[in-house]
């Protein structure tokens, strides 16, 4: 599946920018799936407006507090909860 291909591309690539690009695609596929599944687990959809060349990018988090996976320590709290 597309998600497994993206995980492989992230894991098997040493170029950080390439990993980030694949992570954007992975999340674009996973977030809609997560939104459609009803479960008792609380998770947050978060977005960084600067990721993906300032186009913005989303990710799932189990915590409401922002921990930006796109920029890590450089911009750890950049982003907001969108759902």
C-alpha cells in the first residue's frame, strides 16, 4: 500500500528533506483514515503551516501539546491542533 511505501522511503533514506517530503505524503494518507475510524482512543490532528515548503502539513498526535515532527528541536512547538 501507499503508506507502507512511504514508511520504507522514510526509513531507507538518509536525506532529511526527502524524509520530510515522504512524511507529508504518509500523513496525507493516514489522517483521513484515522478520521473515519471510530474508536475510544483520543488523538489530535495537528498542522504546521510552515512544513511542506510553506504549504502546511498535518500529523496525528496522542498529545494535545504540539511536538512538531517535521522540524523537531528547531521548531518543536510550531503548529496547532486543527481537530
